[in-house]
C-alpha cells in the first residue's frame, strides 16, 4: 500500500487490465450520472486493449475500485483523458498517487509532455495540478457543458516530464 503522510494507505495503485472492465464501469456509475453498465464495460475493454491507452486504478484492500485515471499517448506526448475518484475515495491523496504513478509509467515509455484539461471552476483539481507542476498553456472557451447553467471554460495544462528515462517503471505498491 502507498505511503500517505507517513502511514500506509488503505488502497493500492495498479495498471488496469481488460479483466477489470466491469469494475471500472461500476466505479464510473458511482461518480457520474447512470450509464448502461454492459455498454460502458465494453468500452473499457476496448480502451484497455488499446496500446496507446494507459489506465491506472486505485483499489481498496477489498478490491473495490476507488479511482481511475485514463491516459492516452501519441509520439512523445500523453494526455490525461479522465481522472475519476469515487465519493468514498476523495481527500485521501489518491489522485496525487495516480498522477505520480502515471509520471513513472510515461517516463519509462519516453513520453516528454503530459497534457490535461480542467474546468476553471474545479478548484480542488486546479490546486492539485499546480502543486504537481502543471502549468496553464491555453484556455478552451465554453468547453464543459453544465446542466442548467452556462458552459464553463477549460484550462489546458502541461507538465514537462523531462523526456522520459530508459528502463521499466519502478515497482510500486507491491507490484
């Protein structure tokens, strides 16, 4: 289990596999409006089989998925496609741990830059990304639709990874 503030965390970070598709779909249902679970699980299976995609998950000791980070890469760049933390997984350092593991995985693949979009009104995510070294490089006006409200701008943020490094990622969290 990862170390958080000097204590063993009650969760672990790992690379998701196609067999995790149904668990990932179920975790998404706890975070977002209802979806079609079988169709969402099939989408996850396809994404997890795609070599350009990397999906990390945080799971409790029980095996319950607490968070998912989905990234996609092309050439020497990658993008965080989505990061979702279930309500019961929030405020535990899981998103920070997922980003840390992602940097290791991408560095091992020679990825030099990581991008993401974040809503300008998502203060917690903005604070995390800034603390992790991301810098704003552009704004996408009206990028996020809001039910019953005006669209919200997105900041495009970039993290320079230093061009990656040779060799496999370090073993993390008992893997």
